[in-house]
C-alpha cells in the first residue's frame, strides 16, 4: 500500500507522515529526489525557488511523472519484497502526473493536507530550513508559485 501526501508547504504533511511511520510505514519524499538532483548538480545553499526550478526542469525533460518514477525505483531497490507488500508513505506529491504514476501500483491512496497561510508561515519560520523564505513577502511568493502561478 502506498499512501501519498499532497498539500501546501508546512501544512502538516510531515506530521501525518510521522504518524504513519510510527505504524511501520516506510517513508519517502518526492522532494528528496529533487534535493538528490541538486546534489548531483553540485548545488549548495539552494532555496525553495531553486528546488522548484529543478523539479520543473526534470518534469519538462522527463515528463510529469519523473519524480514518482524515481521514487518507485528507489523504493523497489531497497528490498527484495514486492512494492505491493510494503506499507509506504510518500510525501510531497505536486502534480497529476505523479498521482497517475502512483495509481499504477493499484494500491494507492492520496491524502491532501492544508492549513491557513499564517499557520504555515509560522511553521516555516520555526523549522528554520536554510532554503525556506525568511519573511512574509517571500513566503507569499513561494506559496503562489507552489500553487502553480507562473
């Protein structure tokens, strides 16, 4: 079984993932695939915008399902068990191509998580990731772009 998590940044997807991990779900994130690509490109000190750009480049070059395919390949290479016999939670699903790819496993469920902008902004400030926006204006720009603007 694969449970996919989608939603806005800092909406609480990580909390849902932690609950599932405590119930023996294996965790993976599509954002990890983007960060891996950034590392392969030898980028450091990247921002959310940089990661969004890399994700968009990958989708343009390899199709909208590229991150889902890479994640499934990575999960399948970790164990000799068939993926259908595992309990997996995948965080950071961002587009329909990714959803369609996971649906091919025939045991996929998608959960959408959201929270008010102010709450999400406070969470981003509190978690203090180097790539996160540092002020309200930059948060709004990131949020708008994450939701598909531009």
